[in-house]
């Protein structure tokens, strides 16, 4: 989480699964990706602590590029594509490009945490 915190300026601490709730009173949250925002992944059986990634580019209304740490253990992953595969096009379910051209499992997403203008 230090990587996402440093890159986005969003000062939240603790496990990634807790960021969405912790952001509620301090940061704007929503369902639209914005460059510089944090994509907040829900905890799952395979990812019990959740995950956070920083949106670095918007490709289309259904695809973004993210930078994040520890998607692959102890590594920073840059310029990884994430596709919205949710039924309602609302970014609640995504696939992450874990390796170039290869998209992995389905991952549930809480939404996006937006940096403050002065952050």
C-alpha cells in the first residue's frame, strides 16, 4: 500500500480491503475511473487482504491502465490493463492483464477513490 499511497497522494493506511471504508469521510469515491485515482479491489478468497491500484491512463470507458505493487509478489507492475467486465458497465467486476495479453480471473471492485485537489 505504500506504493499506491505515494503515487496517488491518498493518505490511507492499513490493509487494502479497508481503504474503501476508510476513504468514506475523507475522500470522494465513485464508480468512474479517473487518472490518479485508486481502484479499490474487494477482498476475495484468493486475495484476502484486498488490493489497490493507481489508474494511470483511461483507454476506453471499459479499459484503464494501472500501476500497482504486489500483484506479482514483491514487484511493482507498471502499465497493466484492467477491463471492466461488469454486467452494468459500472466497474464492479474486472479482469487484470496479469501478463502481457493475458487476462486472469474475475475480481470484484468497490470503486475508485479520488485524490483531493491539493493532494
